[in-house]
C-alpha cells in the first residue's frame, strides 16, 4: 500500500477548518516573532505590527524546513503541497500549521505554495522515487567504471524532472566532470553532483540513535550546530567515543541540547580537589553530581580516607574558583 493511499480520504476536522479560517482572516492566529523552529523562545511584538502568513514545508519530506506563503490555500500539518523554489517546482510536506510572523522579520520575499498535491502529483512523486532508485544504481556503476574515489549516498529527482542531483561523500576533491557528462547523456536532463559531509549523510539515510529514537538530524533538527568535546566533559560523561558519538561518527548533536544547564549548574559547585567544610569536618572534593547538586568528599578525619556525599547546601567555605 502506498504512503499516499489515504491522503485524499482524510476527512477535515471542523476545528481544523475553523482554525484555518481564523488564520486567513487575520483573527485568532498563533503569533511568533522568530523562526517557529528555533530553539529560542518566541518574543512578543506590537499588536499593530504588520504580519505575514506563512507555512513550514519540508522538501522531499525531510531535512530543513523552508517557509512559504500559503497563497490562499488551506493547508494543514501533514499536507503534501507543490511549491515554487529558487531551483524549480518541488513537492513538500507541511511540517506544521500556518503561522503569522512580523513582516519585518522576513529576510526575503516568500515563495508561494502553488497548490495542494493532487492524486496525479502524488503518483508522479512515487514514480520519481522509483526512478531515483534506478538512477542511483546506474550512477554507482559509472563511478566504479571511472574509478572515482567517491561514495554515492542518495539521489533526488526534481519534481518537474528537469534536474537530477546526486549526493556523495569523499575524503577530498574529486574531478567528476567526465562522469557528469556521461550521466547527462544517459538521463537526458541536467545533472548536479553535490559533495556532502558525514552528518548530512546520516541525515539523508536516517536510522536510530544509541538512545533508540529516530536520528535528530533526520527528524527535527534544522541545522547542525557546533559540538565540542568540552560539552561532554562539562556533563561528566564518559569519554568513550562509542558512547558520545553518533552514527555519523561525529560527536552527538544532543550534547548541545542541555549543555547550558550544566554550565550554569557547574558555576555553583566546588571544583574537584577543592577544600570544603562538611558537617563531619573538612575534606577534599572527589566528584560532583551537577543534577543532584551533590558533592562527594574525602574526609580528613578518617584514617582510611572515608568518602561521603553531601548536598551542596551543607558545605561551607567552598572555593570560589571554578574549573
């Protein structure tokens, strides 16, 4: 059964339609002054400020969300739509409901949603997916024929079939000009070969992380933010590469999510080897639990070096310098 078989059989929820009418009329719409997919909190703005209605669309149903003008179309989350992009006509999926943003926040004019996808559009999209599988197999054979040191990851047919983009990884630069000419003669359309990184590769292929959930990059992340080994250290995580690396082989993107919480918590805690005074006497800090705000101390008074844990609130005369 196709993923689109029940698309047009779905009945509209009256509440959904009412919400859409409100949006179109500029009435009780959800207001957001920044990118609705940003990790930052929305900011209030003047009720009298001019706003614009937009909807987030994932092209090819994956990757980054781009904003388009609904252009009068009643779009619900999950709807398949045909949109106009700078590269041509594409199909995408509405990642959320239409929202209003201040017009002043737009960096460039919005492209438009051309129409809700018809049954013919959906069938054409599925046909393109089959063609993509065939094109990838053919291209891999040609890469092997030319002996190129590159690995083809995925391929995308533009919805109007006027361009095929092949995505590949490679350790360095690859001279693929002859390959491009060869592929253009085979498929009789424009060919683009685009080199991507290992993170982009994981995003395209998808899969499950060590947490058991779908990869963040292929499900909701909008961009790859810098992740450093310092983030793992600040969170007292094991430095075992297998525990802090994702399927792409790079540091886990999720190390970034709560890092600021650990940084703030660390400011309140004594440093390792700091001298502190406990209810049982003075001692030296062995370790800290940032989330529990608990400190493990090796007491001086014990001949055998007794170690005990105390809530942060019970410690006195802590050193003010932090790691």
